[in-house]
């Protein structure tokens, strides 16, 4: 299933084909069974309108879920950049040697965090995550080794800042895992198929163009939702603008 939800263009194609098949199937059932009685058209129109209304609500609800998760990923990217930048400055509160080590490790860590947002290859991403974990361990050991022998409020401030850096990465990862539930996708798909089936059955005469319009429109909406909800697939992504800006400022120096 991840092939479709992580690659929205595949989902767009699948949605169009399935929904058009449902609409054509409804039209085929009508032709085989004959048009409903004249008194049934009003009831059929009511059912069709109710189904389309429910589908619109589900699409709107899913779109809001996707937007919320997208905004959350953007927020955590900004907070992570702030945490790294703050700890880079707080390194001055540590002994000189430890401060230099922390800054060097933070610069490397920052580059890995930028790559986390930019890389699509699974093997490269796994390597980046492994190296990020190693850098986190090295950062924490460096700060704790410098703070433990001489505990002070300033050392505690630097330690707390490093804790914020590590926590920010965890919050970011959790936000990237937070996707629209599969049950919501299934419900939206079932209602979309039902709506197109009723559309095809409710047509008084076969119109191939009309039977294709609704599947395409609904599929575009589904594509947009999947695109926003997918952190790495599609065309709408969260770019590490704050992390990149911080990287440039660190390279520029004071």
C-alpha cells in the first residue's frame, strides 16, 4: 500500500481507473436491468446527492488531516533548527576543548538533518539515520563528559540545550510517521466507488464523457490529499529552509 500513498501519482491513476470502472459498471447494470420506473428517479437522485455530500465531507475531513500533519512537519523543522542554533551558541558555556568538539559535531549533525529532508533513496536514508544516531550519542557524551566534573548552572544550561536538540529530532520523526490512517483512506475509497456506481446507474442514457468527469475530479482531490500527506513522495514537500539557512550562517561565521 505504501507504493500508492508514498507515490501519489500511482494513487491518482488507480483512483481514476477504479472510479471510472464503478461508474461504467453502474451504467452497465442500468442497461441490463432497464431504466428504473419514473417514480424511482427522485429517490435515486436523493440517494446520489446524499452519497456525494458524504463523500465531500470525507474528502474535506481528510484534507484537513493532511494539512494539519503538513503544518506539524514544518513547525518541527523550524523548532529543530532553533534548537541546534541555540545549542551551538550555548557551547560557549562549556570548557574550550569541549565547546570546539560540540560545534564540530553540531555542524556535522546539521548536515545530516538537512539530508534527512532531501533524500528519497531508502538505502541512503537508512545510512543517514544510522549516522545521525551515532552523532547524537557523540554529542551527548561530549556534553555530559564536560558537565559532570564541574556541575554548574551554566553547564546545566548547555546540557538542557543538547537535550532539546535530541528531543527535536524525535518530534520530527514522529511527525513524519503521523499519516492519515488507512481506515480513513478505505472509507473514502468505498464511498467514492459507491458514488460513481450510483452516478452510472442513475444516468438516463449513456454518456461516456459525463461518466469520466466525476472520477477525474474526485481522483484529483484524492491525489492532492495523498501528496500533502506524503513527506517524501509527490510534489508538495517540507523543505528544510530553516536548517539550510542555519547551515549557511554557521559557515559564514561570526
